[in-house]
């Protein structure tokens, strides 16, 4: 099984411009993500997909693989597909590793890869939510999973709604937050990037709902490891504190 790990690294961001180049304890964010990805035992090859010369030069300077992509892509999924079209080698699956997750564990990548058997179309990770505060946070995407460990729906709202209880839902039911690590079978990646934006996707601003709405199946593995995504400069401050405590 040949798996290509792609790290989308976009320069422009309304909340945090040049985020991939942000310094995090003496190393850039993108360098930390790349280092973690290359520790995975499952990935055949790892490449950064960027739209900016500064990021491309930086990745090349630390010895990483990089691919220049169109700056007009609306999602990391679209950027991943462009990389696939430019790669000389062929791969069975692609794993999209978020470029703003500097502490992503190689074991999480390997866990996701364990779902890839040739039949799996798409796959992702989820982690059990621990608090009511997490459950009601619209920035934490929730996922509902069926008995076959496939995603039924993703939402920024607390789902399912627990009728008759105003609080303490997390002690009534197992709720999961979505970890934004995606695996695509290569032929499926080509198909989903040609789909038009769906109604559910527009409502929640979640591209994976487009795939579900068109009938694709998304396998879900449960991770016990926490992640720490960086969306804003304030998140970077939290990440520095995390780095000081955990090394």
C-alpha cells in the first residue's frame, strides 16, 4: 500500500497571515508538522503543498519536499489533488495532514492508515469529548458515528440533541469531536474534487458534508490523543505554553 502524505500550507489567512512560517519555539510551524509526518511508519512519501514562494523556499531550505500549487484553491482537498496530478509516482491513498497541527502524533497518522484496505473510500479520526464546554463550542466540529464506524454527520452544533436535559449531555451519551486528518483513496479524491458545493456544506461550512451528501462513506477511527490546532495568534501563545510544559 503506497500512501502519500500531503501537508497543505496556504500563505494567506484572514485570521493569521503567513501562519506556516510562524515561529514556535525556534522552529517554524510547517517544519514541526513536516517532522512529525515523516516519523509516520505508514507514509511512503511526504510533501508540503503551498501557494507561496516564501513557504516553498523555507521547506526546501530545511530539506523538505515541496510542491507549488494554485493560490485559488478553496480547500486543502483541492490542493492535495493538484499535487497528485503533478507527482511522478502513483499512490493508493492520500493522507491530508493539517499544516496548522504542529503536535500531530505520528501514531495518529498510522491509526488513520490502518483503515486503508483498498475498499475504504475516505477516512478520518475522532476523539471523545470530555466537557459540556467543548460540546457547545462551534469551533470544535462534532461527528456522529454509526455501528460500522462510519460518519453519519458532522456539525458545529452539539449532536445528537439530548431531549429532556439542558446540561450535562456528555455524561448521557458518547460525543465525538472531529480531528481534521483525512485519507482519500486516490480515485475518490479525483471524484470529490469535481463535486459542486452542497447545501449542507454551505450551511455548516464543512466540506466533508459534500461527500456525505453525495453518498460517499467516511470511515472513522477513534484516537485517544489530543490535538492542538493553531488558527489565530492567540492559539500560537497557547501552543508555546504547551511546548514549555510538554517539550
